[in-house]
């Protein structure tokens, strides 16, 4: 049975059309016969096309991405995805790294690259926390102003007027969870 080369392309927003087009071009040049694509943040709860791609691939297939950050949002997420692929007998190819997990060296390099990326992110977050602590100590940092809570009176008024949660969300530009939190806190 012939194996398939399947591509996955993702950009964070619809404004990044050129980035998506470049990924599609590179995936086609890499021999991808089928490409799943989406424009959604990597931290989005659901990346439907990624899930479809992971369901689609079969033993012997290769999933191809242009860059590692197009596929996974963290080392834990990368391990989860590569575990699914490995369990199905599917290789992963990352074009920007010339990495192919169908080889032992490719598997080693993927784990090393992912670990280094996670380490760099942890260092960045640590520096960020230190900077925030210093700014707080100096009285220069107050934190993010909770925008939805400032609209609590409007949420309650609109609910009392009989508006649905969806109508309140649309009118005030806040999330459904914020609407329900405000209503729960103000019975």
C-alpha cells in the first residue's frame, strides 16, 4: 500500500495570509499530496484541521510541517502529538530543521530542539516575572485592568432588560464567561 505525504499549515490570524501561502507553497514543493490548513492561534482550544490531519494519517505516512511552532505550542504538546504519530506508525518531517523522525537521528534532534525551546521559554517567563516583581516593588506596575468587570453594571442592566447572554456579549464586546461570572457574582 503506497504511503502518503500529508501537510499541515497554520497561521495565528487571518491577517497572516502571506505566511499561510508561503507554507502551502513549501508543503507542495515537499511533495505533500494532501494539505490541512487553518488560521487559528496555537493556544486555541480546538485546532480542528490539526485534529483532522492526525486522524487522516495512516501507518507509513509522513506528516510535514514547515516549522515546529506551526505544529505544537509547548514541549508537552509536541510530545503528545509525536506520541500520537508514533503510535500510528507515522513519521514527522519539519522542513525548516531538515528533521525527519523516520530516522533515529531525527527523533533525537526533535527531542533536543523541543527541550531547548521549552528551556528558552521558561527563562523568558522567569525574567518576565522578575521584571514584574521589581516594577511592583517600585510601584510602577498595577497589573492588567479587568475590562469586563468595569462593565458589570451594564451587564446587569441588559440582563434585567431581558437580553440573552449572546446579545450582551455582542453589545458589550466581552466574553460569555465574563457575562456569566458577573451575573453569578451579582445575583
